[in-house]
C-alpha cells in the first residue's frame, strides 16, 4: 500500500457477529485520503470547460464576479493546460474553443464580451461543455466541466432525471466529470447536487455573488493538486449470507456479490468515504470474509496503475463481551453520521413539499438517533457539526411557514449544502 499517495482503510462494525442479535444489519466503512502533493512535482495538466450562465438574472454583480472568477482561472493555468469557455442563455455560444492556454490576453478579451441576455438553457450549455472537453480529451489529463447557474433550467432539456442521466453517462462512458456551482436563491439545488454526484465531481452553493471567485479558486486548487486518477472501489461480499441494501456517500452499482463505486480524481489531502449497509439473509454460522479493493492511477510517484486490497472477516460468537471487544468505534460513528444525514435529506424533501410537520418529525428522528449514541459515546467533531446542522434546521422549521419565499429558498440551500459537505467529508 502506497500511503504517500492514498491512505486506504476498510473496517466492519465489529470483527464478531453476536448470534443472539435481534438486528440483521451489518455496516462496512471504507475511506481514503490523498497524500500531500509534492512541492516540485509537475502537476497533472487540466482539460476543463467553464460553462457560464448568462441569462437575464445574471446581470450586474453576479456576472461581474463570474468574469473575475473566469479570469482568475485563466491566470492560474499553464501553457500545457486546455481550456474552453461556453456561455448560455436561450442559446449556447462558445466564447473560446477548447485549446491550450497560450494566449491569456486574448482569452481575457473574450471574457469581457460576455453579457447577460435571456432564459436558461442549462442542458445546452452543459452539453457544449462536454463536447468541448471531449474534443481535446487526453489520457493523463484531468477532464472536467465546470457548470455555473443562478436559475431554473427553463429551455432545452429541463427534466431533472434526464439531465442527471446525461451527467452519469458522460462520467461513466467518457470519463468527463462535472462540477456544479449554484448562485443565489433561485436555482434547483437538488438538480445541481445530483448533477455533481452522478457526474463524478463537486457541488458548491454560492449564497452571495462576491463569493464566486473564492469558490472557483477552491475548485481550481483541487484540480491543480490531483494525486490519483480513475479511482475505483470494489467491495466483494458473500451473497450466501449478505444482501447490500444501501450505499451512503457516493452513487454505487450494487451487484449480487459486489458493490462498485467510481471515485474519480483524488486531490491532495482530500478525503472520500462510503458506508455500506448489508442485511443478513440467513443466520450466521461460520466466519465470513469480505474484500475491499481500491484501484487508481498514481500520477505523483510510480506513474502506474495501483491496486490496494484490505481483507475483512467477521466471526459468529455467542459471547457478548467478545462481540463488544471487537466493535470498531469509527464505523459506529460513521453509521450514526450517515443515517442521521439520510434523515436530514428526507426532512428537506418533505419541506420542499411544504409538509413542515412531516419534516419536523423526521428531524426529530435524526436528533434522537444522535442523542442515543451520545449517551453511549462522546461525539467527535464531525458528529458535533452534523448534530448542530440538524438542530439548527429543526429550529428553522418552526418558523419556515412565515418566511419570505427568498428566505425559505436560501434556508433550504444552506441546509442542503451543509448536509452535502457532511457526507462528502468537506
């Protein structure tokens, strides 16, 4: 295992299964963290497309700050990097075709000419961004589309599941990832989050226009410090005893005896993790072995495909003290975090439907789940933050009916952003 590039761990909730259990659930937690980027190492070159919303609602400060952000990106790219700039409203225009960044002055001049106009053809802008990146796609480059919008998709393809499927297909089949940036109160944060989740990259909520350059810089910092590419995780399990019922953290392909997850690029010091939930389909009467396999392209040291594996075993026992001695605190903490986070998401979906009473009930469940654990174990900082976000959302629900529409929309977006950051370890 090359811990300088990726530190990879996998654990079961216990090394023993208590045979007198009433419960039938078993959890596995897998995490990885990127190492530090070497100071003098040549970084991985970028092939990115900046896709900018220039609909009428972007006029003024929003567009001015977007231009600053785009200019910042241009200034921080090297001659071997590849960049395209796409603008969209009702129509889609290519401001700068995908090409190496050899004339920054000319690119800055083109950015000056971007002006706000009509409606929001988000799908058209996104597809053109993919097309530009695809036209100059190269092995060994970070291939990514950065999509910014401040409004609802109201031209072109507007159906959220269809847009999500496009992002997933581009990521899986063409290995082009999608990061999304939602600005203000009026965009669809569920859509933008899902586009980034299934598109294999990152989502950012930008509540104030003056934060746009700073958030773009955050994404660019990651892109400029990639330590591993084409990162994938497989978790094999014995189907004679176990059935995978849910994967938390990242979209996954759940098979008969294996879970597969595409984790794409990993930045320096970035953490990624998943919690896998299994159901025991028959009484456990023999030791079970499972295996977590991580594969990635080392783009820092060995410059080759690396495979790391961790074998896990769980043994049945009727001795409760032995079972407790094998408990893994990290998996317990993450099980509480992800299950509470899932309830948090359910509560926000209920609030989307203006069913605030149902949302309150679900938030109460999430809080009770965490309270019960805190009586047994002191919370770590990660759990404290998730608990604080859940409690604050519960307080907001008390007066959400009386909020102005703008305040309500911002509250939903702020809470969803906090929930997203918790499960993505950001």
